[in-house]
């Protein structure tokens, strides 16, 4: 059965990094797992950017709370469209 995991790993130098690991178990005739086969990709930069975005959004919410303001987003569509002409 295939698997996909996002894992925080420890490098040889002791630093950590985020990876995405995809693979599958190779089984013997009796069904026992004999090895794992797959790939490991470094996604550390992506995870750091996601964390930075979460931090910025939290800072914005706090600033808006303190200032007693908010924000909104959406799509405005016209309800009524009028053709106006200037008459002289």
C-alpha cells in the first residue's frame, strides 16, 4: 500500500528540515514487509514560507484587533447597470 508523509528530519549536522516522503512497502510471498521503496524530497523552504505566512496573518489579526479595524475580501458584482448620457 503506497504512503505519503510530511516529516521533520534531523540532518547529519543536527539541523532539522522538512521532507515529503512517498513510497510503498515491498512484501515477501507471506505478506511480511521486506523493504521500503520510495523517494524523499526536501520541502523545507515551502514549510518555512507557510510558517512565515501564518505568523504574518496572526500579526495582522492582532494589529486589526488593537486598532479596532478589520478587513474583508470578496468579489463585487454590479446589481444594476445604468447607461447614463449627458444632454446639453
